[in-house]
């Protein structure tokens, strides 16, 4: 159940949220909201793969 939830959440994130790597955002110079977005997407992806 948990894995299914995170997989569907990851699909929604791909459609709605911007990709920071495609925009060429340097993580060392990223703003706080960009770092939060990156961390959120990383957390969702990690849980979807487990």
C-alpha cells in the first residue's frame, strides 16, 4: 500500500513540479524553496523505489 502511494505521488510530481536539473540549478547556489523541493522529490523517489 505504501509503495503504491509513493509511486502514484511520484507520477504526479513529474507532471506538476518543475525539474531542477533540466533548469540547470546548481544545488550549491539554490534558494531555500528549491532545496526543499529537491529534498521532497528525493524523499518521494526513495520511498517509491524501496
